[in-house]
């Protein structure tokens, strides 16, 4: 029975992880963090006995019975890893966006017209001069 509960726990945490990653990639990082927080809390409020028995399920006992590893330890590990990924992606996106706007501003200040614009301008000037010389 312990193996079945461990497999069910693994499936539940895998689904939570996939949901958070898909929300982060396709919708928003804020929505992913809200899902990480609200989904377990909603389960605890909706069915408290089942959720608490699920979270208190003991997988392994380490150090001669002194350190139990329960589902809530696994959930905190998943939370910390996913929140770290989400925050890192937000900071990285902000930094790259800041760097791109700085490059665009530098280019805008010191730009020269391209050859196509310059050649078309010279063509217009030469046509104007030829009109005045008639």
C-alpha cells in the first residue's frame, strides 16, 4: 500500500509542477505562483481530512527514525524549486528588456540614415535642381 501512495504522491506533484510550468510559459508568472499557492490551499479548505492525511503521508524515515520525510516536505521542495524558477525567469526577462531598451536608445541617438534613404534623398534633390534649371 505504501508504494501505491508514493506513486499517487509522485503523480500529484508532477501534475502540480507541469501545471505551474505551463502557466508560467503560456500565461503569466503571476498566475503560476497563484496556482502554486491557491491549489493546495483550496484542497485543504474543500476536503481538509483527505488533504491533511495526504500531506502527512510518510515516505521515508532517516537517521534511525528521527527524520521523517512526509508529503509536505516534498511539496515545500517543489514549491521552492518552482518559485525559484519563476522569479529567476522574471528577473532575467526584466534584465534583458532593460538591456534592449538601452541599446535601442543608443542606436536612436547616433543613427545615420541608411543608403537607401540617402540615395532617394539625393535623387529628389537632383530632380529639384533639374526642374529649376529649365
